[in-house]
C-alpha cells in the first residue's frame, strides 16, 4: 500500500454554485447573444481533483460572462466530490467507476452506475460545445501536461496557448472513451481542414499542490482568450493575477503505448515522477507482477507513472517520444 501524499490545497465550498442555472446540477450556462464559439470548461470529472473546482468557482464569483458566443462551466462528478477526504483522497476519484471513460455511445445508453447516469446528464452540454477545456490534476507530483489527443488542430491550439511545457499526443485509454474524445471532439482532421472543435485536457500537477490551482486558473484565462470568449484585458480585470508567464519551450510527447497493470501487484524500479527520459531501449522500469517492464526505444519519456490506482486493466504509465513543438 502507498501512503497518501500531503494535501495542501483546501476543499472549495461549492454550496453557492452547486445548483447551476440549467436544470442540471453543477452546470452553468451563459449566452452573450452574439455569434461566437460555445466554450465548455469542466472540472471535477474526478472528485478529488480540486484545482478545476477552484477555478470555476473563482470565475463564477468574479461574474465572468462571455462577450462573444457561449460559456458553459460544469462541476462534473459532484457525487464523488462530496466524499472527498484529504486524508484518503484517492478514494473520492469516483463513486462506481471512472467518469472519464464513459463517453462512448454504448456506455452513455447505460444507467448502471452513478458515473454513467451523470455522463448522460452532462452529454448534451458536451455535444453542444465547440471548444472544451477539461481540468484535471494528478496522482503524483509532476509538471503540468496538456493532453491534446491525436488531432493536429488541438496541437495547433497548444502552440497558441503558450503553456504548459508538455503536450501529450495520445489515442486515449483501452478501458473507455474520455470526454475530450466524445463525438465531434474525437473526429480526426481531414485533408488539412478541421471541424472547428478543440478539446484539451489539462493535468495541473498533483491534486494537493497549491500550484495545481494556479495552473488551472492560468489555463482558463488562456483558453477563454484564445477562444474569443473574452478579450485579454477584460480577463485581466475580472481575474487579476490568474495569468502566469508563457513557457519558453514547449514539447510534444507522442505516446506510443500504455503499460497496463495485470494486477494490483505492479511496481516501478524507482519513484518516477513523470517526464523522465530513459536513454537506453530495454531498460527495466518496473515489474508487472513477475514480468519486467522495459522501455521500447532509446530516449523514451515516461508519462504520468502511478501505481495508486493499479488494478487489472488500468494504465500505470505511458511511453512517449519527445520532440520540440
Ligand atoms: Zn483526472
């Protein structure tokens, strides 16, 4: 068993913002009445990832409203968040199963679990959005990552955002479809054109680090400005101090494959923090039960290694090739 890491970020009081204004709990929607993108910013897809909840609460308290297009803010897994306990924070990731694996047509038809019922409630808002920023945090202390999927249009957006330093290009997970891959968001670019959607998932660092909130707030400002929802000066006025400095260098990490645990008995050879670059192919980095796990090529980068949720079928690390963005 691993012991919980120290948790410094306090739990936001969402009571004033819980109801939403859409008839769907936790979902706020604002319409400028003018043409423009429909932007969705989501938080608490995982109940123990508080940084995004802080950012949404901050935007609601500041009275952020779109000057063009529409803005939806969604506190997603409130049922899991209600169980949050800083002393056992891994336990409130979800109630029955991972809400970020329920976004296939098949699972959205099912109401077998708390998360599938919640995904069904949220789905119309996801389907209507043009741009999605999904805010997450991580099991372990690590540098922030922007997960952009396989679409070149999302990588192009990452360049415009100028933060964070690392983009993860990946096809998702074997155990289900993520919200950021749902519907139009999951469509590939065809012949150099795109369908107008953007969907990125920001991993803001460790769940309990104060800096995760800073990263979430910074990314909200960047995203709203890039989407044209509000101009930079209005954002600066409404959300003073949220925007941080640009990253000097940005890297694209092309995920080549996951390592999937066969059982809870998975262990790494070192306490990897993520983004380590392992020089030699064939280096043993962990043990999947009794079987060694080796790097498949030279200069292999480890993306989000963690055994905290290890059980059969769960991804414990992903391998990636690195190149300048
Ligand atoms: Zn998450």
